[in-house]
C-alpha cells in the first residue's frame, strides 16, 4: 500500500465533505419519511428520525398504516397510477428522442449535403432559446389539436429530438470508422440499412448513456406536465407530489408523507444511476463534454 501523504489526505477529506454536502438533503428527506408526523417539528434539529415508523410509506401507497392523521386529509394521489404515468411519459419521450436524434446525428456526421454544417450550427443555436419562451406556443398548439390531458400532448414537444441529444450522438458517429460504411455500400446496402444495421449497433454504449440522461430529465419534468396533464389519468409523479403538498391540514403540509412519496419516486432514477453511473461518466469523457 502506498503511503498516505498529507496532500492526498486533504484531497480525500475535501471529497468526503462534498459527498456529505451532496447527500445531506437526501438523508433529511429520508429522515422525515421515517419520522412520525407528530414528531416532525420536535426532531427538526436532529439528524436522526424522531419516532421511527414505516407508516408514512404505507399510507402514501394506499396501504393500511398505524399512523392516524386527523389533522391531514387522506392521501390525494394514487401513487401507483402516478408512477405508471411517469413511466409511460418517460418511455415515450426517451424512445422518440433516441430514435430521431440518432437519425439526425448520423446525417450530420456521415452524410454530405449542401449547407450541412450551417444547418447543424443553426440547429445548435436553438439551445440558446429559453425553454420558457416555447411553453405558450406549444400549449396553444396542443390545445388546438385537442391533446390536453393525453400522453400525446405530454410528449409532443420533446418526442422528436433535442439539440443536446443530436450533438451528443453526432460526436460518436464522427468517431466511427468510415470503412464500415464503405464496405456496406459495396455490398449494396442502402443508407438507412447502414444506419440501422451498422451505425446504431456499434453505438450501444453512448445510446444507453443518452437514454439514462434523458430519462432523468423526463422523470423530473414538472412545468409542462403540470400545464397539459392535470387529469389524474395522465398526471405524472412530479405533478402528483405537488398536488400532495397542496393538501394541507390546519395550515401545515404533510411533510412526512410528502418526503415518503419523494423517496419512493426517486428510487427508479437512483437504480439507473447506480447500475449505469460509470458508463455515463466514461461516455461523457469520450465525447469531450463536461
């Protein structure tokens, strides 16, 4: 074992401090979720739960619980339904963006046509447009199409492609060997066959990484689903949590129930990051992005 130098010890200490600061909000949310609602304020100055209980998780999921809350209303959300809606919304937006962004990235990287570079830079310039500017025209269009409170309306603005996804995949298509395309073309393969059977399979790693990044973004999306998906049948988890918080009793939100719902809602994302976290970092480093 190498000797631990003072510089290395200081570096480890700083890293541990950053980890502690990063994880502290998550721990506080979990602490409140495991605390009896009657002890939320009395144990506010402690890092440990007050009276320990799993009842908050049970009542959020609609299961029998040992916690009786006369001061709060019953849970206003169907956690299972909101979870299903978030999964459908995330799957629609991520699958659409992956497919169409891959085609656009491949075209910008491997195909030659007049104005290709100018069009690509103009496309990237769209990233400088604030997203808030697009909400009103998108909402008016979705309303006129009769897509309010539908999954089609939720996914419509982002299902095609985003500049980030196109740029991300273009970087990897540029690095792929061109000899593969030339060999496939000599065998009589069409441009789409080269894209579908050769270009996509060798980019499974970057595509999986992009899928995870887009999944995190779609899972946490709030404002657009809040505007067009208010009906419980299509209400996603982020909107359902906001509605849960608005159901107050005696002027105080149900903090323990809200934290329990939040803790359950982030489990899918944490699982993705734990399983594929190293792959995300390696792909970002390979693409030269920060």
